[in-house]
C-alpha cells in the first residue's frame, strides 16, 4: 500500500476550487524607500518625481511610487497565496490608477472572482477577477481586472 502524498504547502488554487463571486483579502504591505529605490533601479523608471525628494515640478505630496510598483506588490500577494504553482499565464490586464501612493503608505487589496471558464483542452480554465487596492486610510488607489489561465487539479 502506498502512502498518500503530503499536501504541498503554499499550493495555489486549482480552477475547480474557485467560483464566481468568491472574495479574498490580501495581507497589508507598507511601501518603504528601499522598495522604491530597488524598483526604479531595476526597471529604469528614473523619473525626477521618483528619484529626487521634494521635486519642485511634482504634483504629489511626499515620495510618490510608480503605479507599477503598487500593482506588482499586490500581484506578489496574489501569486504567493492564490496562484502559486497553478497560475499558467496572465492573459489580459485592465488597470486604473485612482489616487497616488507614496512611501510610507500601507496597501492591501480585495479580490472578487468574476468569471471561471474551463477551456476545451488540458484541464485549464480562464479565470477573471476584479482587484481593488486601498491605502491605510481606506482610499481606493487602484483598480484592475485580471484574466489568467489557471491549471486544473491533477487527474
């Protein structure tokens, strides 16, 4: 008799485990100066508003961070907790930035599954979700819709 395989820690959801209307909340993350510096250095987003504290031509109080940094931090939460090992591809992304995020802000998101459509091959599904990102004051700073390809449970 073969012993059952142990459950893999951190395994994401298979598409069969997700249903339309399901909602999730992420952990919170405070954005630091180090996060900003590492991100703009890695991406080459060396705009004056990001690299010069107190930039005179800026319209945002504080140390603004690129919307792309806010988005990627939230996607990191989603990857680590929801789609690790099951996410196969990002198929489409529609994003709106609604308010600035600055160094020192603490962001988090809520996620609502809006569609689960199994594909005709390979036990996969196209899963759509709406993601709303908030700062520590409850201000909605970003919304985006993500459409992903997710793996199914092994057969």
